[in-house]
């Protein structure tokens, strides 16, 4: 079996390379997410995630099965090693399948999931250095260079599923919940159509339930067109209503394995894994309200590795 996978940000590349040999679609998707959750150099997910205003690392994660529409999520949970695995387990429950805070932690411990202090020296240092110039909460942006890890998969039989994980907005208020654990906003999967997931400023993403909208549009349009249409129209709506819109990027895959991506940012990286092809890093750009996608150049990839080795986490 050879699945097709698409994930947000260059940080997902290593996980997708390994996941291409995993037959189970659900396991392949969660493997990619776990690979990012466990790497402290990526300061927006799991271990090493950027802290909230109190210096605490609170995590959100969700998993959705496109065959059954089963959905599970955890939000604002601390001290869990791999929140995506807790979300995946919760997706098998028909009630009490979205848990927050201490209740999510208790469920995880009672079901044998590993606990971990997700604070990491580099991200704690960034938190301390930033406190003195703490901006107003309305000015906070998604972390430059990467944000939520979102992974979508499609099996040869046309099954789709989605998994997402994040530490959320840097310096957020304690208990803040973004789009990631909210069904239809952070991700949505329906094997009759396809799956989509969003990354960026959750407060703005949730105003349009963007992942659900992208899946709905894929009934008529290609994943690429659906992503571009959703991001462009939602960005324009927020700009007309309030004069501003946070960063928003969207990925999608239909049940044929065709994929798409769009952004309202200058640059957004994503990773594609397809059967019998090498795993590739792609870039989406938005310039003059026009989206374009292209393969990442060798120079771009080299600069990324250089920044990562310098500890920037970008």
C-alpha cells in the first residue's frame, strides 16, 4: 500500500520520508505529527513549543477519520508527550471526545500515554527575552517560519484522514484555544470528498471554518482551486469588515490523492509524499493577491537547514 501525504511546513519532511513505508494511513499521518512533536528544534509543536504568557507550554491537537467522521481533540493540555496520540484515541469515542486542560491530561495518564515536561531551554530563552517587549494580545502573529503541523493523507482506496498538533500562539493567554482542536476549522476529513487543514492565526481561521469550507468546495473544484478560493475570499472578507487579517495557509487533498495549497503570506512551505516519487518540499506564495506554488530550490533548502542548525527553529 502506498499513501499520498501532504503536510504543512518544511519541518514535516523527515517524518513524511519515514511514513511513506507505513501501510496504515492513520499510523502514517500520526507518525509525521509525532516526528515534529518530539523535535525540540521546531518551536511551535510539542517538546520545545513556544510558551504562553506564563511560560507554560499548552498544546492542542486533533485527529479525524474521513471514513467514519470520527473526531478527537485535546486543547490547552500540558505535560503530554504526544497529544496527537491522545486525540487519535479520543476519536474512537462517540461522546466526550474533545477534552481540555487537566481533564485531557487525566484521560491521557489513565490510558497509559507518556507524560513529559515540554519546556525546552531555547524556547524558554525566547520567552524570557520577549517578555520585556510583550505586545498587545491583538498584535500577536503566527510564529514566522512554521506554525501548526498539519498532516493529511489519502490511501489508494480513497480513504482520507487528518492530524494536527501545535503549541499555539506564542505568548498567548493561559487557556487560549486556537483553531487546531476545533472541527472544521483546524482540519476536516470526509472520504467521500477529501480533507483539508489550516495553519496560521486561529482566531481568524475560525471565523470561516476554513477546512470544512475547502472540503465542501472540493465536491466541485480541484484541491488547488478550492484552497486558493477559500483563502482569498476569507482574507478579503476580514479585510473589508475590520481592515486586517492574520496569516492563513491551507492544504487539501481529495480522495483521488490530488493536492493543493494556498496562503495569504509571502511564503509558506509544505511537503508532499506520493507513491513512487521522492518526497518534495514545495512553496506557496501570495503576491499581489495571486497565489503561486513551486518546488523549493536547493538554495532555499540549504538556507533552511542553516537556520535550523543555528537554533532559530525556522
